[in-house]
C-alpha cells in the first residue's frame, strides 16, 4: 500500500508542477479554448493541461519501476509498454485537436488505433462471464477492448464541460477502483502488485495534481490531450484487472468480485455514460450528428436550475461517489449495507439538486 501511495503522491506532485509550464506552452503555441455558444467560460483559456498529466504518469511509472515490490509489474510483460504506447498516441492526437480542432472520424480512428496497439501488447479483455467463463478469441478480444476504450474516452470527453469536472469525476472513479483492486487482492490472497492497481493510483494522483489549476475559475483546461488520456487510463485499469483475474479460481462465495471487473466500469463512469447516451439520443432524434455539440449536457441543466458552477461540479462529484463506492463495496460487505449507503446518498443528492427550486418556492410562499 505504501508504494502505491508513493506513486500517487509523485504523480500528483509532478502533474501539479508541470501544469504551469504546460499552460505557458499552450499560450505561446496558440492552443486555446475559444468562447463558443455552448461554453460557460467567458474568456479564452489555454489547453494542453493533459501534457502535465502525462508527465505525472511517466514519473510515477518510472518510480514504480525502481521500487522493489512494484518492479514485478514491469518484469516479463509488455502490458506497461502497451499502455504507455496507447497513451502516447492519444496525447499526440489530443495536442493536434487542442491546436487545430480535428473532426470526429479522425479522433475516433486515433482512439481505435491507441486501443488496438494497447490490446496487441497484452492489455486486452480475455473473457466474459457467459456460461461460467467464456474465453474470447484474439479478434473478438481486440474489438471488445477497442469498444470499451472508445466509449470510456468519449464519455469522459463529453462530461468535460465545467472547471474541474472531468478531473474530479475520473479521480473519484480511480480511487473507487483502486480500493476495489487492492481489497480484492488482500481478501483473496492474490498478488498485490498489479498493473491495474498501479494505474488507478497514478490516475488518482494525476487528477489530484491537476485540480488546483483547474477548479473554478480555471487557469488552464486539460483539453482533449487530458480527457482522452484519463479516459484511456480508466478503461485500461479495468481491462488489465480482468486480464489478471481468473474467475475460475474464485469460489461461488466470491462470485460477485469475479463479475465486478466487467460491471464496475458502468458504475464508476455512470455519470459520464448517462450524459453520453442522452446526448447521442437527443442529437439523433433531432437528425443531427451524435458528435454535434450542444448546450444540454447534465452540467448545463444543473446551471439552468440555478446552481453555481462550483455547486454543479460538487453535485456531479457526489453522484459519481454515491454510485461508484457502493458498487465497489458490494464485493466486500453485505448487499443490504451497500444499498443502504446508495439510498441515503441518492436521497441527499436529489434534495441538493432540487434545492434552488425549493428555496424559490419557499421564498415565494413566505
């Protein structure tokens, strides 16, 4: 645990320190987020904060490679190289998009390429819980891995609409999945030094290090350089764990932990995924491209209800935590406990979301 926390701290510190240079580079290069109709910022903001996050990831991986217990993650395996190769592809793609604005098909092709490169080097879905354990053939495994990565990357990209929103949501998801990966290893006597757990620790650190520069009012945006990177890492942590976990080695008493690596991404990315699905349905019904931008995302609706930017972001954080942590706890506590936490959190957040309208009604009736 201490080595994971050390990697998290290094990722956070390096990301924090590299963000101001990344911001200055964006200003000089002209990689700016101009003000558009659907945006909520009032002045142009520099992008490329994702470069600092990538630097934090590289520093944490370099440290882990030198640590005695964590070094086993890199020995005799191409997974770490495959992961970093996929990350590099998306960072370059994101930089081009942050500077010149690439079209949707080009970005989709780049995301698929990054996922394929990662899959061919070992970070790939190998089985599904169908009829016990259904082993996938190489082609199906690669295609499913590409699908998961592309969905996760675009879900994070879609939700990146308010200062600090994407970094906070992904950071919460990374912490939840880190807890799941580590506790699963402890509870079942598995190897504790795993790539999935390391990715989660590094991802949480990257998000924590970037947030001080990105919370409202943001000094810099992560841009597609950052949103695609953290989306890929979150997907890769889930894919890597499913590849390392042999569900047939688990008894029926721990069947749920065997299934959660497949189901948990839906819980961790619940808020971005709901936003993504609603956007696709909304735009398709209006006979528009699913990638055509608009101003009807979940965070836009919270602003329309009367919430401030900071409160809207905190509410989105709350929804993510309320869904992700009870889902993780299902593997280790009684379902009744997990559902009780979920219901209490859900009720509190519903009240918080409706608070501006309730306050206006009470003021009108007073």
